[in-house]
C-alpha cells in the first residue's frame, strides 16, 4: 500500500470516527461518483508552489475563501468601514446582548472577522499557521484559497512558508479589496493602468484567482472602475474572480453586471458573502445561479450559520447545487466548514453525492483555467 493511499484512508477513518460520514464521502476519490467534472485541455489550478491538474485535487475539499495573513489593523479597519457604511445607509448600529458594537442581528458575521481568541495568533507565527493548514487537511481539505492581497496587509511570503511547511496546496488571490482599503493612487489610475497592475500581481505571486474584489455595499465609482479593470485582467489571464459583498449583499447583481459587460463569463465568477443576504426566497441567489455564476456561502462553520441551511437547501432543491461554493472566511480553524456546517446540511437532507459535488467538484471547476500567460519562475 502506497503512503498516499494510507493518508487518504486514515483521514477518512478519522472523519468516520467523528460521525461525519458526509465528509468522508467528500474526501473520497471523484471516481466514486458517476458524473465527474470535465475540464478543458490544459486547465490547471495555480497554487503558490506549483500548478496542479484539477484531477490531482479530487481527493478532498477545496475551501475557496480563507485568509492566512492579514495586517494587524485589518479587523479594526474593516469594522470602521462597516460602521461608516451603516451610517451612510441610514442603518442604526446594533449591539446585541453580549455582542460587539456594530454586529448586525441575523446577518451572520456581517461586521467582519471575529476577534482572535486569546493566545498566540497563527497569522503571526509560521509554525502555528502550518499546524492550522495541517489540521484542515486532516479534516478533509485538499486545497485552500487565500483570498487576500496586499491592500489587506497580507504577507505573501508568510503564506508561502506556511504552505511549504504544511505541504498543503494554497491558491493566492490577487487584486484590490474595496474602497476603504485602496491605495491612494487608485483614484488617479485609469482602468487600463489598474488592469496592468493586476496582471503584474498575478504573474509575480503567482495568483490562482482575482479576489476577493469588493464593494461596501453601495458600489463607489472607484469600485466600479476596479471591477471593470478586474474584468480586463481576467481576459488577459483567464483567472477566476472571487467577489466580496457587504451587508446585506445588495451589490451582488451589479457586480456580475459589471464583469459581464467586460466580457467575463458568469461561470468564472463567485459572488461572495451571500450567506449574509438572509432571504427565504433566495431571489438574488437564484438569479445569480440562473445567469451561470457561483454563489458563495463563505462564512460557514460557526454558531450563527444555521440560518443559511434552509437557503442552501432551497437552492439545492431548485437544482442549483452545481453553482454553490462553501468556505469559512476564517483566520484559523479552516476545516470548520467541513466539521460544523456540512453536518447541518446532512441533517437537513443534503445527500453525500450533492455535498461531494459542492465541496470537491464545484471549487475545482471554478478554479481551473487554461493559462494565457506562462507561470513565472521564481528566482
């Protein structure tokens, strides 16, 4: 028995001991299912350390939106921007009982990342971050996307070192985040100049996606300019696009409109944070699916994600399972989408086959692209 097979079996057995049968299925080879995804000839999933054929990552889940490095002031800046957006929208800040100022009741984690728990911060310690990645792999993750970029304070060398130590494939995002985080020069740059800067980022990192590319929540003129530039950069590279929507996600359809106007095909886009758009009719979610885009439920795996379960089940029952992507948008505990959220869906009636498609097949279909530019060799 090869060492690779031993690792796969031990991971599956560990998941089964936890009673998470759906996760064991998610980690099973795609040949167990009749309709494995088909990829274009020459398609790759571009990670920081190497390009993978999509089939090489079929042995586990891909978490399409996480963060392994953010600036020390990121959370503070995020909450300040969210508070300013609420004031601009005429929404009074809310302080739930026992909660944090600015939290939005019923909106999931709409006020940004939770404060780090006491103790050492994995984002400041490569060995601790490598342990986080190793744990996620043990819990069923085959690949993780770091959806950050420089204006969020990400240290890409830190992410690269952690990925190397853990031996876990990590995809790096490229881009500009949202208006409150833009470098000052963005205001004076043209769309073509921004697109050129994005392509350079993608070459230099190397990046496997653009994103997360955001708006807050009414799209500003600069954000529209950046979205148009991202569309142009996509056409030059073929890289997929991950977006960030504010609360309650009312910019979702306009984000896709702007990208489509630039010639981006909807199936190259995942509109993110739509678990925050709590709506029993899932109108926006269904509209995006019908147009061909992916819908991101990317803050899943905690105490507040039960309200997303009926929305996900409604989309599955409507035939849109192939348009769903799940992740945690976390800075630690990356496997919690697998260990905490999938069991809730399983209990609600989601089948093993559907969960496999969502966690294993869909993110590979989204991330796989035929490169228009050669991978840059690091000196």
